[in-house]
C-alpha cells in the first residue's frame, strides 16, 4: 500500500488503516505527556520547590489559553479532512489559509494580552508572595512565545487531517529531546533560572514548529502559504466551527477545576492521592483521546466524499477497538493500582486513597473511550456546537453533580463512583445523539459534490 493510499480513508480496508493511523498518533500523544514530566523533573531538581509551585500556579492559565486555541485548531481536522475526502484542493487551500490567518491573529492578541495581564492573573489566583516572581517570569515568557506553542500543534493537526499521522511524531520527538537538553543548559548552564525553563520550552517547540512547517511544504506538499485575509465565507466557516471547538476545551478544563473543588473538601491526603491518580489517568486516557482524533480524521474524509456507510463502519470499528483496549487497561490498572500510585507518593494515607480511587473507577474507563469515539464521529460532520453541549452536559450536569452528591453520601469514596457513573451516562447520551441527533445533516463545505 502506497503512502497516498494509506492516507486516503475513502477506500480500502478500514480496520487496517485505523490501526496504521492510530499507533503514531498514540505515540505522539504519549511523548507529549512525557514532555511535561521531563520539564517538571528538571525544574524541581535544579530550582527547588518554589519553582515547582510557580509552575503549578502558571499551569492552569497556560492550559486554559492553549486549550481554547487548540480547540479552535481542532476544527481544522474536520474541515480539511472533508476537503481531502472530497478531493477539493482549491477549497482545502482556502480553508487552510483562513485557519492560519485567524489562529495567527488570535495567538498574537492572546500573547500580548496575557503578557500584560500576567500580574493581575497571578493576583486573582491568590499566588503566595514567595512564588510571584518566578511565576511571573515563567508565565510572561510563555505568553511571548505562544505563537510557537500554537503553531507546533497546528502543523501536526493539519497533517493528520490529510491522513498522515506518522510525520507529526517526528516533531514531538524533536521537541521532547530538545527540551530535555535545553532545560539543564538554560537553567543551570546559562544560569537563567526560571526564565531558562520557559525559554527551553519556547525554543524547543518553536524549532519543532519551523521544522514541521518546512517539512510539510517540501515533503508532504501541504499548501501552506503566508496567511492573508480570508474571504468572508471561509472566515465564518472557521469561526462557526472553531469557537465552539475552543469552548469545548474550556468546558473540560473548567470542569476539572470544579472536580478539584469537591476533592479539596476531604483534606490533603485525599487531594494528594487524587493528584497522583490523576497523573496516571492522564496516561490512561491517551488511547481514548487518540481514537477520538483518529475517527474524526477518518470519518471526516468520508463525510466530505458523502460515503456514509464507511462513516458508520468507522464508528462501529472504532467503538469496538477502544472498548477492547480500555477494558484491558482497566484490568491492568485495577491489579497494579498500588504499584502505580507508589511511583508518585510514599505517604500511606495518600497511597490508600489513590489506590481506592483507581480501583473504583478503573472499569468505567471503557465508557469514557466510547464517549471520545462517538464525539469524534459527530465532530467529523461539523457538529461542533452540539459536541460542546454534550461536553457541558457531561461535566456540569453529570460529572460535577454526581461526584459532589456521591461524596456527600459516601465520603471521599463517592468521588470516584460519581465520576465513573457520569462516564456511563455520558456515553449513553453520546450514543443517543449519534443515533438520533441529525449530525449527518450538517453542511460544512460549500458544495454538494460527492464521490460516487
């Protein structure tokens, strides 16, 4: 099978292509998770607990801004994959220009605003006085380089929309290795301290972005060009899909903060145990997140080509695959919960709660995987607003109230049970929308040209 045949999801064996497309995406997501781990490792060992505290304070701000931009960026997956499936090169180039232009403007605006407002943001978060100086330096440098942080993810998303999941792995590997080398060099070698940690991130991701941009144009023939003012039609297309996509990510990040508020009611042992379990969960969720992205790309090409039978095949095969993988992971997590928690903490009370949490929630993970897949299929048609509503229901009508309610009834044990039940209910609602929601009627592209 040639490279072009592998990247064309409108024909050929679906399961084989799904597996071929999924594993590099999974590796890239796993490496991205390791990026944050390595960064924290260097900062903690070279700069001490105040530096780690400054990063912890800065992280929610950086995550909220980047999650909104990545959510908008995610709309490129839907639009470009549909153009790819429809084999409309001219339309793809216009849409690519529109996304590039609007995301570049947004990055510049948010970068400037964030840089100026950093002291105010840190004050709102109640930053302890001994952390303010480090947090301000770290945060302002990240805001100054936000165009690189956004571009690094954008190029990878564009390639995945084209059906290429292998090439983005190169960019992630480059960023991870560069950051691992530059962190100690900038922090200790150049004696830049906290500023060095931030510069290392910006330089590493900036280099990966520029390399990825050049590689995409020269080797993959992606029609990138210097961004210019898009037509009203393509500009509105970006905003119509991108803003709900960005708000989806904001809904998720704010929902996570709300769950933390429930957890914090039970004291430091539960908070620390939950924190350790959350680090493990971030790895456990990578297959589900990966499969949601995979089916979005694959189904998007077939939506563009109007081959609905293959869209439904992708949904079925994706659901079966992620359910099987998630069930296997659940069993391993249940059996190895104590070992996993001990990797992060040593206090017995903290370990006890972390183990209890993981073992209670472990067998609910397959339902979370189903939710990712079904939402990915809906996004492939352009149902960004509808998926935003599904996420709001999932976090704010189900996960937060159930975690809070069960914690009142059962104590700290109820947090895991409430969250797990919300996974089940969310997947049922997503399945109901998939079956009856009318997502197939949504029109993203401007023509009805179909592949027969």
